[in-house]
C-alpha cells in the first residue's frame, strides 16, 4: 500500500511561505462576528466566512516570528465601535474586505459582551503537526 | 523508504483575551483548538445532517 506523507521539511516549507519570518509576503487579516455561538464551521457561511460579521472592519494581523519551523502565528486586536455587542466568532483571512472568500481559520467561542472601546485580542496559531511513526 | 515523520495534519489554535475600556492588560477568556471544533462538528453533523444549521 502506498503511503502519502507530509514530511517535516514540507511542513517547514509551507510555514515559511506564509510567514514573514520565513520570507513569506502575504498579508493576513482578523475579523470578528456575532454569529456562530455553537461550533466552528457549522453555522451559515461557516466554511467560507463568518456567520455574521460585525460592523468593525477586519484588522491587519501582526505575524509573529515562527515559534517553531512548522508553526505560524497571527495576532489581531479588534475594538468595539459605538454599539454594544456580543462577539461569538472570529476568523483569520487572507483578504481584508471580501466576503465569502479568503477565510483560513474560523473559530466560534463563548459570547463576549462588549461595550464601546472594549477589545478582544485573538491569537491564531497554525501548526503543521507531525506524529512520529 | 525512510520516513522520519508523517504529518497528522494541521492543528489550529485560537486564544481569546479581552481588555475592557480603561484596563491596561488583556485577560485570557478562552482557548479553542481544531480537534475540539472537529469533534463538535461531527457531533452536529450526526445529529442534524450536513448543511443544516442547528
């Protein structure tokens, strides 16, 4: 039986391509929303966008140095606007404004009630995880 | 063939921290991981069927 494996060097290569620490040039964005209080990727639009994006624009993510060769990490801080709201989801995107496209990772989470100028800091970590065989 | 390591796939983790207006530090409130999402999603799919939103 033929095995298909994604080896360590491949993991590091892909991580380098998306991280400035490894020479990647892509820009990433983090957005939040008020939908998707149950689980990730099951609510409406969950596979392609946030279920219900909030009015605040996505922010450009700060990309941290790779903590490991196969790991990328992005951080974004979003600030609540004039209207109080309960944030229940967030996403990491490779588009700053487009809808229904550009989503890389989406999470839903317990509702966080925010007043004006309250902030949430999201830290997205993507690791191409290997398992010794 | 020498196989040093086989990937089990990508693992995503999201850490969530909140800072209220006037506070100086972010306080962690939650951490989510991909396997957790997958387990929840599978449970929903089994219960409600693909394409339906519970």
